């Protein structure tokens, strides 16, 4: 792709100018075609300086999602080896499911700059304006169906770790996998099994993070916040995506080695409401008790009047009895 070839030449010698003539010779295209492509790149947010004598120099890459930039930021073995980015999709989970059915590989990542019908847990809709990170990963891990919920826990820990690494920001996890800052939701995760787990073993892990937009862009009814509201600045979505994928991959590799303890400990360290009296809603059914932790299978453990009971994520919601935090 001409666009990527030009960028590859510009970064080959960082900070240096590359002449239009050299690019034209190497890529076997006219200088006019290169000039045109450079204008497109500038419109997309690449800062490229052009000097008549010296040629072009890449000064800065865009902070909005870009396949070439994200690819360069990735530091993973398999997650993100194949990227599928579109400006707008109904839902990255839906597209990832389609791709998975057509043979999409383990680690393929689907991203959209905005979603028109984003999906949330419990058949809810997920508001996905421009500036957010809306990403789904196709996973075909060496795990059983019983481990699917652990993968969604792994995704929440990966987001927690990325926020800490990049922004020194401490966020909490509300079971099963809502990411919370000061009682407000900043990100959510939707894991969906494709087909028969036992035969194809595919999980779509969808992650939605409210990043570079203000709270006003979301419905006032939502108990939500955005990273922009917290940091008061926009961040590079490519770096954020790459960092989350790096942490997620680390967790998945550990899970494949049956090492759940470290993930469980990290998850519990950030759990919101641990040790508190909570209510579990499953449709009309309500259970009440003390939130004791998560089981070895990743289910929520509640100490009720009748003893210990565990709940798998499925159709369940967690509510605090005492605070209005969640
Ligand atoms: C939740 O309800 O908390 C889960 C929200 C998950 C939203 C993400 S955004 C990327 C991916 N595509 C979707 O349609 N949903 C998930």
C-alpha cells in the first residue's frame, strides 16, 4: 500500500528528511502521486514537514486510530498480528464474529473509530462516539469453555494495568468486568462465544473505553465518565490499544499455563465492593450477602444466609447495598 510504503521510508531514518525523488525511485511512483498521498496523510493527522530542498520529514503520528501507527506500537507475539480497522462499524464484536466464522485467526483485532450500534452486556446498547477505543479481539486460546469468564477477567485486569502504566491512574473493577473511576464507569467488556466452543473454541473479547471525548457526549442517564474528564487531555489511542493488548496477551499466556492465581489476586486487589454487603440481580431474582471474592473458576462468591453461593457472570448484575457507587 503506497501510504504505508511512504511512511515506512519516512520512519526508516527518524528525524531525517527523505527526498521526494528517493521516495519516487524506491516506490516506482511519480513525485506528484507522492505529494498527493502526503497531503492525505496530513489530513489524517500525520505531521509531515516538506522542504523544497530536503524533502519530507515525519514529525508526529496521529493520536486517533491508525493501522500503520498501531502496528508500529504493538509489542505482542500474536495479539494484533492481523488488524482490521474501519472508520465506522455497527459493532466491532459483530464484525469480529463474522470474521471468526470466515476463519479469522487467533489474535485478530477489529477496531472502529465509532460504532453505530455498539453492544453492551445484558442486551444493552453501548454508546460509542468518536474518540473512544472500541476494539474486539478474536481469541482461539488453548482453554475450555469453563475458562471463558477468566478471559473477560483478564481483559479487565489488562485495562487496569494499561491505565496504570500509561497514566498512573488507579481504576477499580466492578464484577464481572466494569472498569470504574470514582464510582463512574469508564470502560466495559463483552465476551461472546462463537459457535460451539468445544469444536471451534472461539471467544470474541470486546472492550469499550471512553477516552477522548467529554461526558456530555454520552446519555445523561449513564453513570459514566471518560478519560478526558479525568486527565483533561487527549491520549494516543494507538498506544492505549497496543498497551492493553500487551497486558492481555500476558494474562492469556498465563491462563493457558493454568496459572490463574496471579490474575485472581490482581483482580481482587482492584475489586470494588469486596467485603461489602451486596445484592445480586438475576432477572427478577435477588440474592443478598457479603461479597467474599471470586472462585477458582472466576465466579463471584457470596456469603449468604444459606452459606456460600457462587454466581457466574452470564445474566447477573451486582449492586451495592450500602453505597450508591455501583
Ligand atoms: C458492558 O456492557 O459493560 C460491555 C460493553 C462492551 C462494549 C464494547 S465496545 C467494543 C465491542 N463492540 C461492541 O459492540 N461492544 C464491545
